[in-house]
C-alpha cells in the first residue's frame, strides 16, 4: 500500500522495481529507473523544494539521482536564498576551519600543477565563501573570478579575496565569453538538474584548450563513510556519481577525463566524506558510454546501513526524551529534516528550533520559530542537539554562551547501542 505522498513501500535490498521517471536520466536521457529509496523531509514553511522524492538508478547507464519534478529555476532560487554556506562555522568552502583550509590548499596545489600559465582566467563557479580562490591567489594566480548564487557568499568571498565575485549561476560565465581558461566546479554538479544548460554555457565560453576541474561526492563509497542516516539523500544533492558515471556525464557532452582520483574530505571532527575529482577537456574522440553496473548495489548497501542507524536513533530518542515534555531542537539540517517525521516528536512539545545560519532565523518550522543562538537566554527548556556531523561546533557554541539549559545529544543517546 502506498503512503499519502504516493511513495512505494520500503524496499528490501533484494527487490527490483523499475519505474517511469518524472526526470529523465541526466546522463543518457533514459526514461526509466530502478527504485533505490523513497526519501521524505519535514521542511521549513514556504520552502521551495519538494517534501520528498525517489532515489533511482538509471536502468540504462546506472547513475543515481533524485526523481523529482522540481525545476532548475526553483533550485537556482533555493541556492540564492537558502545557502547553508552563509554560516562558515558549520559549512565548507571558506577555509574557516583548519580541516577545510587543508582541503582547499591541496586542491589549489593540484590546479597549480595542471596549468602552465598563471595569468589565464580561472573561474570558480559555486565559489561559496571564496576559500579556494584565496589559496590560488596565494600561489600566484593573477586572473581569478568567482560566481555564487548566494548574496551572503558573494559578500564573504569578496571580503576574503578582494576579487571580482558575481552573484548568479552558470549563465554569468558569458561575462568572459571565449576567454575562460579553466572552470572549477567543486561540489556543484551534484546540485544541478539541467546539465544541458550547464554544458552549453561551458562550451560557449571556455577556450578551445580550456579545462574543467570537477569534484563531487563519491556515491560508490557512501556506505563506507556513513556519518548520519541518509545524509547524502538530502534536499540539495540530486545526483549521485560514481567515477564511471561522472566519466559518462562528461563524455556525453564531448569532454574526456585526463586526470582523476578519489579522496576523503574531513568535514567535521572525526567526520570523513568520500569524493571524486577529475580534470577534463573537450576532445574529438570520446570513449563510449560504459554502464555502471555496481552503483545500485552500493547505494542499496548505503540504504541498509542508514536504516540500521535510523533505527538506533529512534531508540535513542525515545529513551532520552521519555520524561522530557518540552524541548528546543538545535539544528535544522538534513538529519533534522528526517528526524522530525519520527513518531517520538508527536509526544514531545517542540518549543522552538535553533540554528546559527542567519538564512533560517526568524522563520518557522512545523509552526515553531527558528531562533538564533543569542536568543536562548530567555528559553530555559532542555536542548536536543539534532546533528551528528556538527555536534562538536554546536556544543562549543553552547559552552561559549554559558547556557544553563540541560543538553541532550544524539551521540550520547547512541552510547551502548550497537550500530
């Protein structure tokens, strides 16, 4: 029986269900996919994106993606207004944390080895807080530009780098038609719905010998770096690449990978995240598409491990909130979007949500206000830290504010439970 939202029942890892797609395969255009998982979210009021979607793998080429009817324009508006990168303390891209700075420096050095001309124009498309541009500038690159859809990120990148940073998306590359030597797309393509638009802009504005640097999450290793249940099936990541499916995407638009690899990014204290990187150029001879036959099994393994962790989180929450009639929820991130749908929160009154990202403050979630940390002095209720990835920085903020509230964490609730 289907739910009110029309999703299919929970699939076992051995099930195979081929479904017609609202969104054809972003790589090969095929119209059918194998259902992997059905994901739901408890979103903010007036949130522009869908409250759920199906995760599928293309029946023909094997790439994983969200089967969603949300348009590219709606995603563009979302990234302009809702960017999580507006809060550098809990996001990446600015070099705010030591671990993020290490990652950006390593990427800058790879790009330095690639190019012989430090005067050629390099554009970081989706530059967030500008940390990578700053590291390239330190290495002597003279002609750097940035583009980001978020006004807050543009302001931060300008302040940090003193470079020209434009507010917008891929079409802004037309500002430098035919003169762009390299384009950086670091953790961008997993967010994109319309690849046809992206690559038509790249082809029109990149020099004939220009290069792309691409970095995306590595969906073939999600299961090996599980940090929070279904963390990678979120409102923003709508494409799930393996190394082969990334090569297939680039090849479908005439680009050939000439250098590639896998890496592990440290996104938080003891939190690691798998990624793929590659350099590609436009070529006349493009290898044929090779179907990725393994990714669906790797994603099913990820689903099984995520569901096991979610089961433990349900048990943990029931235990720690058993005698808590009212609670403040600190964190409105991807895990919270999923946990708020759990039955335990029908028994506990959520007084308010708390988030350090200014784009969320002053809004409502589930009919409750979203507060800034500085507003908590007049809220004496217990606090549930609703994040596994960002628990440490949240606890540091609580300590800094000297809040007297009783604190509950998801990790403390998991102690003694076998995951």
